[in-house]
């Protein structure tokens, strides 16, 4: 998680420290932080319990719930990566002179 937060923070510092803030930079930073927060509070899929003696229908229901939770957690993680990649793309599209000035300040 700290790697994801570090990526957001690095780009945030470069974008927000520059003399000319790209349009939408603040919104993209907040979107990335919001997506990360949503991922962090998302319930993680738990291991399936021992199923010895359970009905097949109960086992299938447990597996289905597990798969749904796992898919939702994966989707939340992909949203985080997508917002971070959008933020990094914005930073990469920022003129080099602005990035250099921001780096000199940091």
C-alpha cells in the first residue's frame, strides 16, 4: 500500500509544486487518493472454511460469495491503478520546464 501512496505523493509533489498547475491536477490527485481509500476499506476475501460435511449447495454458495468478494476487491485495486496511471500520464504530459522547476523546488 505504501508503494501506491508513494506513487501518488511523488506525482502530487511534482504537479502541485510547479508554477503552472495543469488543469484538473487537484481533481486527479483527490481521485487517486479516494480510490486508494476505497480499496483499503474494501473487505478482503477470506479463505473458505472447512467444508467437510456441508451440503454441496452450501459449498457452492460459499464459493460464489468468495468469488464475488474477490472480484470486487480486484476491481477496486484496478481502479486505484487506473487513477494513479491517469495522474502519472498527466505529469508526463506536463512540459519539461514545469517539471524541472518543480524538481528544483523539492
